[in-house]
C-alpha cells in the first residue's frame, strides 16, 4: 500500500512538473531564427530549441510531443521565435507550419535571364539551380512565360515550385483572354512589345492599338525593342545604344527587316500589358514617338507622326543646349 501511494505521488509530481513546463511562458533573450529541415526528428528539434534558449527543457518538449502524438506531424521551414511562448504553444506552431514568409518583387519587362539573375541575387538559391529549374519546366522556348508580380515564399525555397507558380499565374490570366494556345502565345508576344515600349498604364491600350493596326495593314512594326532583343539573342548581349545599322541588320526578331510579330516574346510582360494586348484601344493610331515628358505622342498618319518627331527633336536639341 505504501509503495502504491509512493508511486502515485511520484506520478502526480511528474505530471505536475510536465504540465508546469509545457504551459509556462518563456521568451528567448534575443530573437531566434531556426531552420527545421524536412523529416527532422522531434528530439532533435527539442534539443535545438533548448540550445537556442527558446525553451528551458527539451525533455519536457519530447515528452509532450509523444503524449500529444505530434512526433511525426511537425512542419519543416524557417521559424522565428521572438516572443514569450509555452512549449505547448510552440508545438502548435510547428504543427501549423507557422513559418516565416518572405516577399520578392519581379518587375515587369525583364527577360528570363534577367529574372533568374534577380531571383539568385535576392534569395539563397544559386543561379544555376534557377536555370536548371526553368529548363526542367520549359525545356524548349521559355521566354515570356513568367508573370511579374510580388511573390510570397517560405524557406527552404524550392525554385521549381516558385517558377511554376509564376507560370501558372500567367496561364490562368491568359485563359481568361483566349482559349487557343496559339492565340495565347500571340498575346504574350504583343504584350511583351507593349511592355518594352511604355511604362505608362494609360498608354498600353494605345500602343496595343498601333501594333494591331499595323499588323492588319501588313505594315512592319518597326519597334526598337524587338531589334534590341534580336541583338541579345544573336550576340548574347546589347551595348545599351542602338545604332542605325542595327535597324537594318536582320534577325528573326527585327521588326524593321521582317513583317509580322517576332517569333517569341521579347520579355516577361505584366498583367496590364497582357490585358492591353487582348483589348487594344478603339483608335486608328499607327505611329508613336517619345513626347519628351516620359510618354508618347500618337498619330494615325505619317504626316502627323513626322510633325511629332520634329517636336521631339527640337525638344531634345533644346535640352542638350541647356546642359
């Protein structure tokens, strides 16, 4: 009888100790960021948390994990511990996968190689892994298939999953604009040219109209960004300055030497340009030139366009004299 009472008292004491340990709040001395890899054992996680000062007893956490059946239900990822919490509260966070979230903005108008360089620079994933991920998803022509946006991700970052999300987001948008795959690719190409021609949302439908109108009339597009992209694709780089000889040097993307659209997109267009490609403004514009204020002057006739060009030339000359 005495032995039974002793065991009962010991059990109650142990239960009281465990309950106190798993429910009491404890805060680390400083914020702790800890990566929990996939498949990490609960004992290892508890030991790391104790070593980092997030909890005071790894034994209590291991026992609590086992009693709650949580040993194999903990989510991997990068966690941040910067507030007072209990072992039970931390266990619930690990079960929910309450990991740190990060944001990365991919601007509109970048080529694929520029997107991959940006992703490598802004994350801890090397450039070659980004390149391999893109090739695995798009082994053929891949330009223009990624939707620029501000994207959220967690660590460890899976480059294949990240790029697939960008691709699927663009495809979902295109599916609302066209059902035919060939027409969707046509919209990608037109949108990519719009993206490189103007950064102003109000101008995108106007540039789109000029492209559509020229195509309908069988006129060459004669748009400089296509020439620049052709130089990049054939020479591997562009100096930053376009010359008159470049306009007459033929490449598959040069819309001065070839009629119709380029064979591929020339960048990754954003949502606004994709929408504009599918819905050009109801205007008869065929030409546009910089107006000197960051926008463009549009024209329906060559005579009107030439007047706009002369205005722009005079403005540029005036600015050069003022320097």
